[in-house]
């Protein structure tokens, strides 16, 4: 039996956010006086960049750079308003993608979404069940969206109407992160078809089944980043132990990309580590900065083959870690992003990939 909220909500479809994954020919250098921060230094651009909306680009950049522990409900409301404004912004698709992907990073990193759950007293153990909101086209028994509210007031307004199909049910306010909401509800063949943020509020925003692929990619990326920071740090040893969860993520759940530079791949300043993009926002930022077609996905099998054949050609992979940490300049011009990186030795990467029974090629 599906329990749904009786509260009337205004559900809106949204345009899919483009998953830009291109970058123009560039040299890559470490940012001076920084710890494992990589930035792209562009060669003369071929295409004229259309000036971005400075306000929205600044806002998205600042929001994305917030550590998860410091993200507030006010930040989420700013992010949702920014997402809702995207269709009205007269910006190129690549710049819209930058804003959208950076805002998604914040929304899914937020740890204090409130989701309504009910105590099922009619079942053994009185389990808690999450309560859904019907999809716009969903009829009885149809798919549902998981409602996430950013603060207690929004939660109260959402649940004031009670629960349809469970008049005597006790509604419980449960706290959850965006990543966990995806992992616990949006995998498999269940009734959940997406997320709805702050349903019924002025800043409500829906990510439905058309955006499920992006949600799954972001969930994998944010889990991978957290595990790399916890288990590997900035420069792990070749024999560093790695959890099965992190290995599985690197084996294909996270989309990795290289930057092609002529006959070679982009490397760090010393030329020892191959730059490897690990997130949608990193790819979108590179696409906007360089405007070319030089970023390409790389498979685990390719990573393993390259690592096995390194033999002094390169030391390892510089995996981008977290958001772009370069603030947008008020002077305008093309934004050049840079990231903290995790420098994974080729031997360690080979051990991670070879240690699994199968590799997604």
C-alpha cells in the first residue's frame, strides 16, 4: 500500500540539465602555493565566449564551495530559487550547465533535508515508511516523488493535511542527506521516480525520472569524493588499502574523463599525474572555459591498461576532488577553474581495478 500526502502540491517538470563533458586544448598547472590544487591554463581560445550572467555564476560558485557541514536551509532555498530561474536566463547551454551542476552539488550535499515518514503500527516491529507525493501524471498506484523539505516550517506545511490511505498514521520528521535520499529510495524498481524539493513552497523544484541518471551519477560522485578524502587523502601510497565500496565506485559507478592534449593527455605541472575529472560540475566548468571537444570518458579497463603500462611514462592519476575552489572574478572574462586533487599512484589504481572480479569496459 502506497501512502501519500494529502497536501496539494504544485509539481513542475524541469528541463534536463546538460551533462557537458568537453574542454578546449589547454595546459594544466598546479596553482602556486596550494596543496594539490590543479587549474587549467588556457591556450588562445578558438571560440568567442559569450559573457555569463555574473550574478548567477557567482551565486552558483559560492554555493557549491560550501562544505556540507556548513550548508544551511537558507543556502538550499537560494539554490532552489537559482534552479527555478535557469529557464529564464539567456545564457549558452554550457553556462546553464555550470550553474545547474554546481547547485545540484549543494542540494545533494545538504545533510538536513526533512522527509515525512509514518509509523506502520499494522506491521510487525512498527517500521517507519517514507511518504511520497504523486508524480504529475501518476494515478492511483502510480509512481511517486520523495518530498524533501529544507526546514521545519516547510515540513509542517507539507504534512498539515495528513496522509492519504493512513488516517491514523503518525507522521515523523526524519532528517536525511540528499545523497542518502537517492541511495535509499531511487535505486531499484520501486515506486519512487525522483525527488521534489520543498513541495508546495514558492521555491519548489522537481527532479523526476528524466533526471534519474544524473541523480545516480551525483550520488556516486559525492560518495566517491567522501571516501577518497577519508581513505586516501591527497597523496596515498601505492599499497594503501581501499574499501570495496570505493573500489566499486571507481569501477564504473563514477564517470571519469581525461583531457586530450594533441597526442598526449593533460597532466599536472610536473607532468607526473594525468588529470582525471570526476564530476559533472568539473566537466561543465571545463567545457565553458575551453569550448572544445578534448574531454573524453575513460573506462576502468582503459585505466587499468594504462596503469599496467606506465613504466615511467607517468606516475599516476590526479583525480579532481570536490568543487571548483577558484572564486569568480568581478573583472569578468572566462572563468578558469581549479580543484583539490587526490593523486592516486598508477600501481594503486591497478591494484584497485585488478582486485575486482570483473571490469566494466
